[in-house]
């Protein structure tokens, strides 16, 4: 991965964040709807809570891995021309 690939990665992160946000809002609206059973409301709340953990744990890890990959790529390319 190179620095020029960073734009696509940032765009992907924004899109994933937007989709997760829309999913959480939709689950909140369904849970607030009258006429659903308690079990359905509990299931919706559990799904919303599980979705809310993705941005705080997995996206941070993904960003860290990609940034480290970019740094390693730059370092390896800078030392690649030393022997010639």
C-alpha cells in the first residue's frame, strides 16, 4: 500500500461509518415503534449495542493496521535502492 492509496481507504472508512450510523438509527426507530413485542425490542436493542461496538474497536484496529502498512511500505522502498 502506498500513500496515494490512502484516499480510497479514507473514503471506504467514511462510507462504512455512515452505513453503521444509519443502521443504528434504523434499529432505534424500530425499537421505539409501538406494537412490537418485548422480545423483539430486546433483540433490536442487543443488535444496536453490537453495532455500536464496531466503530470503537474494529475500525480503530483497521486504521492502525493500514497506517502501519503504509509506513512499512515507505521504509522498505526507501531502503530498497541502497544496495544498487
